[in-house]
């Protein structure tokens, strides 16, 4: 009887294992290919979404094999991104909703400052269900009456997707200053702000809630303060730089970090002064100088006039607002320009 019970128990475990394996197979990662002009500008909005596993910049839609940045347009290809995602976390329809909010779907000749067919917008579907959802999503956008001109974004069957050169991948992270300047200078940023306004800001806040820890969100978005002597970097002595946890913009260097005795990371000066914005803070019945990041608009901490020479300043910063990039990883993470300064 005891032997029979053991056999039954083993059988149940085996069946349960098979069921779990089957569940994983049934929820295999999904794949989406979307073209929206410069592929640099499509990577970040998708990469920061919960459930997105990978985003690759590349070329698709043409006839020539193995296109490069120099010849993809001549071969009929468009700049696009391939998105690998977990359907249990984010749906294909949600990806389409994000896509519409990154482009001008009424422009038949390119996107913003980038002209030519290679910068056209398109949704490349992999199966009938993706085609149906793409068509439905486009019709719904047209019904909303947001745009005064017809929507011209093409919905096409997916063909071969060719990854772009390595320097194009995650460009927003490797070259954050140039990436942001390009988004603004091309006209994309201003257009999207005019069209989507407050809804876009709300969506970005929701994305940050998914991407940041509760403490990181509280500090950067709600002007919070973390506990002294109980935070990630207050006693970090490694060589490297500190970047904004939200935007990735470089803020401080280990060479300017010192032990202030306060229990928070303290720096005598910023690494890139133009990335720091100061505001008068009159909370807590005193006037202090708040420090925020320029692009991320993250609350970082405060600056005080009691620091060491030669600046005499103490930038008292929350660890939760920072991400540390070690010296030996600067090049790999797109911050090679700061290697020689450490």
C-alpha cells in the first residue's frame, strides 16, 4: 500500500511538471516589427516597457539581402525595430498603442526631419491575428479624430529582418546626450508633446512605476529622501561614474566623491554641470537648493556651501536617484568619453 502511494505521488509530480512545461510552451515570446522613422527613437519607448524582453534596431521591407546603413534605402528597406515580448505581461495591441504615440502616421514621405521612403512608417505583421489587430488599431486611431489628415502608415506582411550595425543598438543609452538632442532637433519631441500632451506624461509616469523600485520612484518623482547610512552608495569607493536612474544622463564622478559623514553620497562638483538643474526649496521651514537632473527631471538631493576645496560645495545626493557605472564598464555602456577622467 505504501509503495502504491509513492508511485502515485511520483506520477502526480511528473504530470504536474509536464503541465508546467506545456504552459511555458504555450506562452512563448511574441515578435513585433514596427517602422517609425529613425530607429534610434523607437528603441527606448519599447525597451522601458515591462514585458519587453529585447528591442533590436534594423532594416526590413526591401529586396536587397544583408542591407547596411549605407545602402538599406536603395534596397527598398525601412528603418525598423524588432521587439521580443512576453504576451503574458504586455500584449501586441499594447505595443501598437505605444507605437502610434511615437510617430506621425499622416506623413507619407518620412518622419519629421528625416525624409525619404526609408523613414516611412509601417507595421509588419507575422500572422493573421497580428494583421487583424493592426487594422483594428489603425481604424480606432482614425475614429478618435486626433489627426486632421488621413493615416498613411502601411500594414504589411513581415519579411526578413536584418539587425543594424552594433553602434545603432541601444543608441539612447550609449549616446544619451546626442540621442536627446536629436529627438528635439528633428521635431519629433515637440510634435508628440503637442499631439498627446498630458496623456503622454501620465503614461511615462506609469512606465516609471513599473521600471523603478518604490523607493527610487518616491525619491525621483515625489521628491523623497532615503535613510542616511542605509542606502546603496553612501560608502561606495569604486572608480566609476554615477548616472540618473531614470534618464541615464551622467551626473557625478567617483573622483569627486568624498565622505561627508552625513550617510548619503556626497560630491564636490558635478561631472557634467549642464545636466544639473538647481531650484530653491522652501520646504521644512528653510531655504535650500534642490538639485534635479535636466533631462530626467529627477529629484536628486540638495547642494550645500560646506564642502571641501576647491569648490566648497557638497552635493548631497540620494543613492536611489543614481545608477553606478564601474570604470571597466564605461565603454560597454556608452560612457567611454569619461574613461580618461578617472
